[in-house]
C-alpha cells in the first residue's frame, strides 16, 4: 500500500483532473482512456513523469513512484489483455469488476448490498487509523457520528455511488441531515486547510531565513512588517505545532571556571538583587565574559556590558586572552558610551569572576563613579539577562565557522548592530533595543 496519504485539499485537486475516475486517501483510479493513451505515449518514448505532467498531474502531490508503478502495471495488463483489459475494468465504478449474473430487475438489490459491504469495510479501517495505539484485548469502541460520516463520504466518492446517501446513512444509523451538515463543514475545513498551508509557507520562509532559531514571538514580530494585520500569536503556535516548526533551542554548555580569587581579591555584595525590571536607561549595567571556539580549535573571549533597561549591548571587546586588559578595555568603551551622562545611581553588576574581584577593576569602577554589585557565588540567575544574551548570540551566530580572528570579529560586530538596531524583542513592546531606549527617554 502507498505510504502517501492525500489530505482533503489534495484529493479535491486530483479529482478535478478529467483523467481521474475516483480518489481515496491513498489510491487514485484513472479513466480507461487515459490508461490507453499513457501506454501509447510510453511506447513512443515518453517517460512516466512526462506523461503524467502533460496530463495535468502534480507529481509533488501524487509522487513519481506512483506514476512509474502505474505505467508498469498498465503495460502488463495491455500485453496480456490488450485494450479490452482497460475497457472492461470495473474498479471505481460501483462494481466489483465481475460481470453481474443477476437479472436486470435485481441490479438495484445487488448495488445496495455492495454499497453496504463497502461502507462496512470503510468503517472497519477507521478504528485502525484513529485507535492504533489502543491496548490489546480491549473491546472495539463504537464509531462516532463524525467517523461514520467520513466512512460514508469515502465510500460514495471512492466507488462513485449515486442516489445511495440515504441508504448508507440508514445502514450507519445516522441522519442524512447530519451527514449533509458535516459535508458542508468539511468544505469549510478544506478551505481552512488551504489557508493554513499558505500561512505555513510564509512562516517557513521566515523559519528558513532564521535557520530554525525562531519561536512564535519572533514569528509575530517578523510578520508585523509583512502583513497588514498581524497574525495572532495563538494561531502561530497552532501552525507551528501542526507543521512541526519547532525552534532550535540552545543547550547549556559547561562554563570554564577561572582560578579561585586570591586573598587580595574582594567580593562585593549583591546590591542589584535581581531587580532586572528597570525603566531608566543607564542606571543598571550587567557585564560578563564568554568564550567562543572557532575553526582549528582556537578560542576567543567576548566581554560585554548590557543596559538592563533597554537590553542594549553598550560595550564589547573581543580578545584572544583572558588578561585583565579585556575588562579594562570594556570599561573604557562603557565610559565612551556614557560620554559624561552618568546616572546618579549608576551600577555595574557581574559575577564573582577573577576579573571582577580584582583590585584593579574595582578601583577603575570607583573612578568612574559606578556602584559595583556581584552575584552570589555559583548563582548564574543573579546575572540572568547577561547569560541570556550570550545564549542567543551563540544560537544565532555561526561563530564556529570563522576561519580566523578577523572573520570572527566581523561576525561579532555585525550581530551587535543587528541585535541593537534591527532585532525586535517581545518584552520591549516589540521594539528593538535602540528604539526602546528612545521610547524610554521620550517617556
């Protein structure tokens, strides 16, 4: 049996083709005329793909293997029975394929009996599909009316039955009005499926552009610039689950522990105390260092300072060494950014790393009139926004592909510009950090 399963929209699209007699969720019945024409064209040198495409079939839907196997099967029938083998074929036309031995007056009874058998066969396949994971030995559950409507519809369409709807509803013990109402809703469901598919293509283009590193909030913010009316985030979540658009989440990496601080190093209390919800730019800064391993097993170190209120990266330094110069240069960049506009309660917060407990660093912080704060020992949550930024950076930048330090530096600069000026954030009222800073200053 074919592994390809046609959905409602695909089945309707295939049924429109004049070369099709009927369609089920797994099989297509073709007209005798098309089969004969296909054999003739194949004998003249055309391949299965060309024959089916010229006949108006979409091979991305039906599959190339299905077309190839059909031509092979028809050629065998043509060699054994000739044209008559196709003209006498009864599949999909309300008959079993064997000539009727009954008198004409009994045809209607036979037709009803066959329709009843086919309906029962269709009903038996539904529990296997819907309840395949049921426990062995359990009594088969009774079909729901919706499942019975589905079986009736498949039977009528597969065998092209006419004037059998009321009889099949009676056999299935459901009302004809209920079936027709379900059929109307099925049309709406098909339209919804088509609409969902078009929305999925739009989301997929964004998903591929971001290399899978985007969640429903990122989709929402990206669609604001594309659509006149934003797509509801609940719909985005539904489409992501339906079409398996899962964000590639980062996984925690072991952090290299630096040497323990010497006796001359002094720890500072946690003055910030996780008060990350700030609304004044330049009041609270976070800083930390992360390592970046690129091509050839080489390692570089990135030191950053982040403004808690705006989420902006206001200073950063890339270095091949962990000497104290990396944090000194970072503070110099921060001083340039402040340009003398220092908040009276300005604070810089870090972990208890070797660099931040160093007397030289602490002295430079005092000279800049900044209040220093430190996380509790071994508690990364006390500096969570900074850790979060490094996580996003490593997710979204292909730094491991950099051939040398210059190339890595270019990647870092490009990302910092993107992060500050073009990357919208859900919790910043869907603005970029730079835009949000202007928003806070105006407020």
